[in-house]
């Protein structure tokens, strides 16, 4: 899930930027250092949106920069096992699809797409279900569930996030729309059917007298 949070940190303003607008420089430094990084307690940093407060600067002997205590606002993504998330397909391969969640990509293996056999259409970059002919392609919006989660703070690119769509209510936006329309059609058909005639029950026979 996505969160807007407020944080505090100490930010170093390099000497070559001391003459510039202080808040803008601090925002640039925070964005450069935090965006795309991972903190297992805070989450995956999507963006630093604004600087809220800048404290007094501190000079460290032997360092030409100045250190400021800063309060700022950021957007982060926090993932949890079994959480339902939405993303966009950015790449398809013979073994699955890569789903962008914003700051990080997740993997949707072919075995987690459907119970049906999956064919890979390399020419059109699509993964096609053999029976229903439904497919997943680059640019498709999808809804999936997180089934594996291993975040790497030092090397965010080495993080592993596994997804599944083999459950009701999951799939591409087109699949979900088709399923919804199918349900509506079934409901309409049910309304059109005449109500079943009630069979009159025969009155119970009186108990025999002894």
C-alpha cells in the first residue's frame, strides 16, 4: 500500500551549492539519496515531495559542507504477503511477466497466471491462455496478490517480489471487466426467468384414532 509520511533526517549540503536556495538544494539531495531506496521499516521510497522544516546548520571540522536537521514529506510503498496490489506490465518473457509497482518491479511467473496452459507470443510480447485466449501484454494494468517478498536494502534491484493471479477477482483490467459484465448478464437472465411455481402441499392426514 502507498503511504504519505513525514520523516526527520540530517542532510549534508555540499559546499558548491551553499549559495543556492537552501530548501531546493536539500530537496534535491533527499531525492537523489532516497528515491528508489529501501528501508525495511519505512518501505520503498517513491519520491520526496517537499521539505517541511530546516533547522540550524552544523559545521564539521575538515568537511566543507554544512549539515542540517530536516523534516520532510515522502511517498513510500509498503508491501506485505497476501496483499492485493495493482501494477502495469512492463515486460513479458517465456517464463512470465514483469509488473511495475512504481519504484520497483515484481515477477508474475507463468505458473501463477492461470490454471490453463500459457503460450508465449514473442512477436506481440503476449502471454496467452490456451483455452480462453485471454492474454497479458506490455502496458496492461493488472491486479495481483503478493505471494513472495524478499527486499534487499543494499541492492534494491536484487529484491524479489512474486505475484499470483490464480484467484477470483485477480487478473488484467480487461479480464476483470469481462467477468463483471458476465455476472451482470447472469443477473439479468435470472430476473427475466418466471418465478418457479409453488407446489401446494397436501394437508397432513389426521392421526389415526386408536
